């Protein structure tokens, strides 16, 4: 799973984005392609974006909602055992 940095996303020209009500909204389609992940669980807002010289209404989300909606990778059996051992009461 890629680690996201908001500043890098704001500078990335391949990701369409817009500022609305003092928050940055990123195109979910572009973010799905960038992350190569399923973002279907992300809460979104449809906003107009300028894409290829034309204004289109697309699904967008703020950085925090994208982070929250990403599917977490399941722990391996080894990591589960380590976590269990760490919380084991003596």
C-alpha cells in the first residue's frame, strides 16, 4: 500500500483536483489509477473539474476521506502472532 502525502498529490499534474470551501478535492478516478487500489468505499462529492479543456462533473474526495476509505491490508499470520504476543498478559 502506497503512503500518501498531501503535498505531493497537490504538486502531481496527473491528478485532477480543485479547491472548494477551503479544502482540496481530488478526482477519485485519478486517485484509483495512481494508487492502483479500490477506492469504492471512499465518501465522495461530485464537483466540476476542468479535464482536457472541458468542464466535467466527477467524483472527488478530500485527502482525509481517501485515507480513511482505503482498504487496509490484512496482517500475515506471523504479524498476527507478534501482535498477540505483544499483548499477552504475564
